[in-house]
């Protein structure tokens, strides 16, 4: 059975912890999560099903060296996808953000990553309702949904586990048909 690849970017370690929680819940269906800054395009493309995670930093930025990270992350990896063919790949995205401190950029990283994946031909699954969040704007919103699972570990940590469980129940059949 093919496994789900889980890749994440992080700055504080929260996204890594969520990626590990997701992997644990998926059990044998997923490989251990990998920091996107420590992988190659070939390793990434080896998976037909992917779960990708990222925090949104500052003014709606991806984690990367231009925002002070010491290692490469999504900011450096996404340009590599521009020349890649992701047709046939099924991808789900989760993002972490702070809807109170950054209400105008809440989980923007989901939208940025989503757009790069779509441009490369991937099929993105795992939309999540915007109900239950209080924010002003987000690049990750399409209609009444986020383009992936939105998590706020600062203001709504008690909702995280249930949100992950519900989201995984929704995406698992699409990632592992």
C-alpha cells in the first residue's frame, strides 16, 4: 500500500507537532513527517498522496530564510514546484495562524501553497469551513471555506484535536482510495 507523505515548514515547532499528531492518527498509512527544508524535490514527488503543513508568519509570509529562519523552508521549496508535474498527486493542506493578532493574514500560507500546487497540476482536497473563526481576511479562503484545515494553536487550542479528527475522516478516503 502506498503511504501518505507528510511535509511541514515551521518556525516555533507547533506545525511540526501537528504534523506528528496527524501522522500518529494515520498510523501505518503515513510515513514520518519531514521538514520541507530537509527534503528534495525527488523525495517529495515520490508520494502520490501528500499532507502539507505550514504556519503563516508576520504579514502573511511563508516560513523561510527571508523572515529569519536559519534553515530553508516553504519559501525556498515552493519555487522548485514551478517546474514540476504534480498531475496525479492528491494533496491536503493544513495551516497554523493567529486569528486575533494577524486577522488580515490568517492562515495565508494555505492559500499560497494551494496556488503553487494547482499551478503544478495537483488535485487539492480537504476544504474546511470558515465558521467558528474570527478573522478579517485570508488568502486561504474560497467562498465559505478555507482551502485546507485552519488551526489556531494560540487562541483555539482546545478545538485542534477534534478539527484534525474530522478533517482526517474527510480526506483519508481521497488520499487512500
